[in-house]
C-alpha cells in the first residue's frame, strides 16, 4: 500500500512539479493519496499492446472515433464520481474518528448534561430553587458561545503566528538553498506542524482546567456562599456560577471548537466533507447532551456526579498527553505518521511527563478529599455540622431528590419552648415545639377545616389525600381521627424524617412519587378531601397548579368532595399576579372557591393563603375544641397507637386558635376574573410569577435564622 502511495505522489513529466503546491505532502489525506494512485494506475492507449492497430482503426473510423471518445470520457467521468463518493465517505469517517474529536463527543454530553442539572441544585440550600434556575440555561449557552468565540480568535492568532514564524525560518534557510520551491514547502510544513502543536496544547489545557474547576467547585462555591447575604438571591447564583458552571461550559466550547480545526495532515480535505464532519460533530454532541440531560435527575447526590465528571475530563486529557508524548500526535500511529514524530524540544521526556501528570494527581486528590472529608459531600451528620458553641444541632441530614433535607433542633429556646424543624433547601417545610407538639406554623392547621364544611353527606369511612407531606400535621390528625389517609410525596427522606423525628403516625397509604403523576392515575370519585401543600424553596411546582392538574383533582374527588390548597402569596398590587392567576384557575375548575390568609395584620405581606374549592357553596360549622384527655387516656391511646402520642388528641392552643378564627381572615381583595391569567400546561408561566414572592421569602428566611445556619447543611 505504501509503495502505491509513493508512486501516486510522484509528479508526471511536463507538470512543472505541480504536485509540490501542497505544503503538507507528507501528511496528505487518504482520499488524495487514493485518487492520485488511481489516476496513475490507469494505462494510456499507448501502453496497450497493439496500440498502433487501434489507432489506425480510429483514424479510419471518422464519426465512430468521435462517438468512441465521448463514450470513453463518459465512462471515465462515471468511474471518477464513484471513486470520489467512496473516498468522501472514507474521508468523513476518518475525520470523525480522530482521538480529539471522538473523545470530546463522549466527554462533552456527559459533563454538560450533568452541569445543567447539578449546578442549580447545588445552590438550592443557599439561594432557594427559584433563583438558582433563573436565566441559568440562557447564561450557560452564552458561556459556551464565549468559549467558541475565544477558540476562533485563538486559532486565527495561532495561524498568523505560525505563518510568520515559518517565513522567518524559511528566509534564513533560503539563502543557502538552490530551490525556492523546496524552501516554500518546508516553510508551509513547519507552519502546519506548529499550528497543530498549538491546537493540541489548547485542547489539553482546556480539559485540564475543566477538570480542576469541577474538582475545586465545592471549595470555591462555599467561599462565595459566605457573601450570599451581600449578593442577594438574584445576583448571588450567577456570581457563584462564575467559579463553577460557566467556566466549565466555556472551556468545553473552546476545546470542541479547536477539535474541529483542520490539522496539517487534513489540509487537502474537501470543504464539503469537512463541513459534514463539523455538522455531525455538533449535532451528535447536541443530541447526546439532550439525552443525558433527560436521563439525569434534577436532584440527588451531587458530589459523586461532579467529581466523577472531573475524573473523566482529566482522564481524557491524560490520554491526549500520553499520545503526544509517545507519538507526537493526538492520534494512534498509522502510515501517515510513521517516521514523522514531532517531540517537544528543550524539555526532557521525564519533565514533559511529570508536567502532564500533575493535573491528574491534583484532580484525584481533590476528588478523594471531597468523597471522604468534605462535610457537604457526606450523607450523614459529621462533627463539622455541629460546632461546640453553635445554637443549632443537626439531628439528621441527607441529600435526596429535593436537595438537602435535614432535621434541626434549636438549642436556644423561644418563649421557653425549643423548636425542632424540617429544612429542605433554603426553606422550612414544617416544625414543632418540642414541649407541646404544636406546629410552629399555625397555617398548617387551617386545612383541617375541610371537616367543618356544611352540606356534605359524610360517609361512614372518609378518605383523604395529602399531596406534599411536610412534617405530617394534617395527615397525622386525620389518621388519629380514624380517616383513611393516602400521602404522596416525591421525597422519601421527608417521609422517613417525619416518622422518626416528628411523631407522624403511619397512614393508610404512602406513595413516593410525583404528585402530578399520582392524581393522573388515581381512581375517580375516591376521596372526600384533597390537601394540596407543596410549597418549598420559595415557590411551588407549577405543574401541580395548572388547570389540567386541578381537573385531575376534581376527577378523583367525590361529588361532594373538597380541595384545600395552600400557597404563599401577597395581595400587594405589584406582587399579586401569582395569587390572582391561581385564584382564576381554581374558579375555572370549581364552582365555589373561598380563601383565607394566615396573618390579617399584614394585608400586603408575603404569607400563606389557603383556598377551599368545591362544587357546592362552602359554609363552615363552628369549631368546638375537644375536651382535654386525662393522663390515663393519653397513655392508653399511646399504647394503642404503637408509641405515637396522637396529633388530634393532644391539647393544642395553636390549633384551637386557628380553627376558631380563620373565617375572620378572608382575602382583602374580592375575586376579579379580569386579573391574572389562566395557568395551563401548554402555557405555564407560574414560575416566572413567583420571582417577587420568592425574593421576599428568601429575605424572610434570612431574618428568621442567621447566615451561618443556612451555610451549614
């Protein structure tokens, strides 16, 4: 094969060395080599035995000769097209299967898909779920675009410098050279090799930096978290991503762009084949990224995903370095590279190898440190989480599908009462006073008013559904009162902690799944009550507030069933868009809707609002507090319930006050169908409406607990 290629590269007589116009003849592509060999392998008429007789016959043939020539030309043209097509396919495959391009096709979707999922959730405990997602996707594309632009500029600068350096070197050698053409070839070859080296170096450095940024991300983000109070919830997430997600995406954009730059050995590749290679590379990476993004959970253990990505990036970078060290190219050796190895000058092999291994050692050391010693990467409680002089004790913590969930005891009493609460991200989803068992949030008792609604044909055995558990205040009370209760929550850790640390009795059914999927699959006309409370992290999941979701809830309710829905909102004219939209959507799904707020003294404040919705007029009976039980009765009840003390049977001043007074706290603004917009699956803008309220919630949480509390998770 090599002999045939050498013959194909020799110039024919009378061509004035036309083949020398290519400065990279030693690295010519397989397609050009094959085409040249094919051209010289076809014999001419003069070389055919009996050629003179054939020529005479042609001369006597007249018109037949012309037709024969035309047919011969047609056959040759057809043969050339077929050969060109097969060469183009082989050439395209060869371009795609180079080590830099193939390795980046594998690496980029895995890392980018992971970053788009993990980077926002890493910020949830400090900034909440709403602002961590705000404009993150748009800024991610901008970051990758910036890396692409920088790579283009880098390539142009390197190309100009390579030509300049080669010209200077060539002019020095030309004074003693007798052939100018040979000198030009050497200049072009030197320029191409120098540019190849710069491109290889750029890719390797970008991969090294990408791996180091990922491996250091826990340290750098934690350092910026300390300034989160000054940054605020809007700027803070993006400033923090400047040391994590955005540089990683920019470096990957830079590396992929350099991987698409033609090497000196690919200079003679047809433009159409080259563009096909670039389009296939971009399309493959984009498609695989979407697949990885869809397959990756938005929440869950982030640490393993991040340091695994850093190890993968540094492993591919190390592969590049080893190939360069051994072969002088980031490619497996073949006949084109045989004898053309370009080792680095001025550095010994040992020094080059050590320099290349240092980033690998650093990344592996950081990954090991994060996996074994970093408190934020440990699933349980460590000594670092409970400092000696701290005001809080973390009893349990775990990273689950909704982020970091922890149970915390406040050591300093408030009004002589100690608080235990359940934290999820940058919010509290429930809590109790340790001494009394009362909920620290009185509004959690308000949904129990569904049992006070008049004009209902109560069945002998009522059935209730609670979407979103919290610490189980309502479902615990309903279970104690003999109701069959189903609970659906997407987070298994929340269910586990509610049972272990908040005296939550086991209900009739527990379902760990997405609430929207549950109500879509639940049987029709099954529930007397549906309790809907899914607020966390400064907002609510929009999919559970759409008109279609409310129709699903209406379907699974009995004809006289009632929905109690809690959301956090404000009646202030500039902050009430979300409130009006949810209200309008509820009125579109149910005939009768009433709403009450938790704090009548702050009409414009950001607070819990509970809606009651049904297909009949909603009127409430007066609440009568139950008679307190004696110690003997409480002990008997506790024995019967397997150690559980009973939510509904315990005296509760908070519950009695809420259920006695809530009818005096209606919304100040009457329902106006012209305000707000209908929330639909195909046009769900609720998430965008929650930004103002989420910012108020973030500041409220920061005023409730100091910054050190939110950083310790």
